[in-house]
């Protein structure tokens, strides 16, 4: 493959700097970023037989489920009945992120606070329940909350209400690329004057209706062995499994963060690019273009990247295309730069997957460790795949994500330097 014809734009200057000051994780690897990081570095695979319902008749009985999640701990009962599990995850993860950032939303200027979330499937279980009620009982049995609880912007709306964020708010719907695209959208808001942006993505697709939808792609693993369920960049990869959860963040303008006394910054968001090629699986050229643009907009070159968090489709065609894209952009460094797919331990969380990768990338910078790819014992596709966690000087992380239908996205995180 030849390198895409991209004229690198000038490094963005004159903009407010956008930093990550809070991280909230609700994922199969644990609740809270500390639990997530510990499980990730330990290489613990959290894919297991689905416990939420009997999935044996679907032919795909495995998933990554969030352990011991109690929505009543942080969400009022009246709101629980109005919303779906994916929104519960978003509300709980945001509370964790705000606490982590030491940010009291009640003291923030409402019109300088924004919310951006990513969603790929909306409120699956709630929608299934209400449709079942419609067809089995009748229209009068359908909850009034159906119209506002299932759709993609539900989490954004509930978060903006709960935290009185009255600035620009939105939802990004680009499937698996959504987590990165949402962070990029929030960064633009910060650069244009917002002091705080609550941003991220969560999903709850471990339900019969959602699983049936995912099975229609033909890329879901059908076996029963968790160790073989999702093996990105493995020569015998046979697809992926679904997972639930994700991550939320507090992004702030650096000057505003300093003004309120913040002394811990996880990472700075330097640049982003997104492309679309209208194909579910391409030759990788679209992803290569996104990588090239994201690096150029960040003022970085390939040999300055310390870690690539790859999308890792888990099927031969998708993995080959991504590996080709990495080789195109990184050239002679493609076989030396560390590449990892931590989501191999959780399943693909749709829009929550890339958000969780952003959390993992920021934590890799903070802790100086390379997170491993589980269940892939050897390097493949000519990449320097990280199969065991190890210490490293991680200053620059390139996060990649792709969505069904042709979405591609790349985001650059960097160690904060004052």
C-alpha cells in the first residue's frame, strides 16, 4: 500500500490547551480507574458466559459484563425507571470522573460547562422491554419514558440536567469510533471557550435484542472458550464478542483548571482526525489517513509515538487492514513501536470501547507501563504487539478506533508538560 497523499497541516497554535483532569470507568475490568488499570496490567481476561440472560440459543454465549454494578448507589430510583442501563453507566462513570477531578459541578458556571457523549446502540434493554409490551399487551402498556430513554442523546440529556451543564451539548453516533470522536468534539468546545466538558461513551449491549443485532454483522465469535473468544491480531482470530461499559472524562481548559487549583493532569489531548470510506472493511487507507492527520495536527511524527492502542477488529480482514495502515504511516518504525489491544480482555464495547482506550492510554502515561493484549501469545502481522505488561517511558499515545460501516478515527494523547 502506498502512503496516502496528505499535506500535513500546520500545528494548531493559539488555542486553549485541553487536558484530562478526571477519569471515571465502569467496565468489565472494574468500577473506577484504579480497578480497571490493575486488572488491565495483570492481563486478566474478563470475558465470560453471559449471566444477564440465557444466551445459548443465540450461538454466542460470551461477553464482557460489568461486575457488581449497583445503579441504586448513585442514581435516584425515579430516574432509574426512566432510563436504560447504558445511561446508568454514563451517570455513574461521570460521578467518578468529577470526584477524581475534584470538581464540584454546583460551583461551576453552567453556560461554560458542556456534555458530549458517544453512543452506538442506545437503550437496548429499555427499548426491547417496551416493544415487547407494545406487541404483547398493547399501546397503553408502553411507558411514557420510551420516547426519551432509548435514543442516542438520552445520556447527554440526563448528564446535562444532573450536572447543570448548559453550554453546547451533543451526542456522537459513529459506532466504535464514537469514543474518540466525542473527545475531539469536546476538545473543540474547550478550545472555543468552554471551561469544562464532560465527555466519553458507555454502552449496554448485553441484552437479547442487542446481541441479535450484533450477530447480523457476521463478525461475532461463536465459541464457548473465553480465551479464544476475541484475539485481535491472532492468526486464528474468529471475530469478537460484545461487552458493556465504557469511560467518562473531565476535560478542561488548562487555564481554568489551574485557576481552581488542579495539580494533577493525566494527559493533554493534542490532536484528532476522523475519516470515512463507506465500507465495513477497507484496505486500511482511510485509517492511515486519519493517523497521518492526527499526528500532523498534534505536531508529532511517527517515531515520537510510544504506544499505539489499536482498534483490533479480531477478524482476519479487519486486522490485516489495520496492520497495513500502521505499516503505511510508521514505515520503518512499524515493527518497533509497541501496539496493544487492551479491549481483548473486555470485548468490544461499541462506543464505549474507544472511550475506555482513552482512559487506558492516559493511565499508561501516568503509570509508565505498557498494557498487554490478552490471549495473543505471539506477535503477528509484523507488529510489535505487547503481550505482557512492562514498564516504559510513555509520553505519546496514539489511540485508533473504527466503526461499522467505514468510520475511522485517531486521537493523540500526550504527557502534560507545563
